[in-house]
C-alpha cells in the first residue's frame, strides 16, 4: 500500500515528503503543544491530524506518518462512534480539548492491533524498501541512512534487522 502512495505522490528519493502523501487524503493538519501526543479525528466526514510539536523532527515525522496510517488503513471504519469534538476546541487558549468517544467500541487488544498497524505503515512509508535498497550500498553507515531518510537510528536499525540486510546495534 505505501509503495503505491509513494508512487502516486511521485517521490523518487528520500526523505519521503509526508506533505505530498497527506495531500492524497486531504486532511487538515493542526499543530499543538498539549496534550503531549498526536492523534487523528474524523469530524463531519473530514479528517484532522492533530500533531504534537515535540521539537524532535524525527519523532514528529514518525507521528505524522503513524497518523496518516490510521486514515490510509481505514481504521475509523472499526469504531462504533467517531471521536467527536468542536473545532473551536482545537484553538482553545488553554489547549484543552473536549473529546468524547465510545471507549467500549474496541477492546484494548483491538486498539493495540490498530496502533501496531499504524506503526508498521509509518515504518514502510518513512523507510520504503524501493528507496532504501539502493542507498544501502552507497551510504552504508546508520548515521548516513538515518539522516538521509529523516528517521531515528533505532527505527532504521529495527527495519534493517527485520530484512536481514545488516545487524545493527541501536
């Protein structure tokens, strides 16, 4: 799925431009300082990705890709009721959001699965193998690849270990 998105967005080299991917789904992007996590909500058929500004570019890119995963993987179809909010809540001066959701619609295990799927989506989106494989020979150091793809060394090492390209310490 992510390879088709990357192709549709015409991304030919790292790092993956997440704004181009987001344009395929047309969500509104909202940045906030509090709460200290990112999330996606659907309101009146429209998606809002609410991104926490952590100050860590690599963490923020991962969060953005993870939240795009919830949209691309159609995770909202599994909820009995969508997370509801008032648009004015996003701009509240105290940064407090009033969020109401049916917490009984999914079990903890089901929520874990959806979160894990979004993590895997983020991994595949930020480190697409079609872009990664050619770089492994040109830029063999973990630092170089991490900088090139704008991902953490830990995330990169985990993927490289999964595909058995290299054994990296992280």
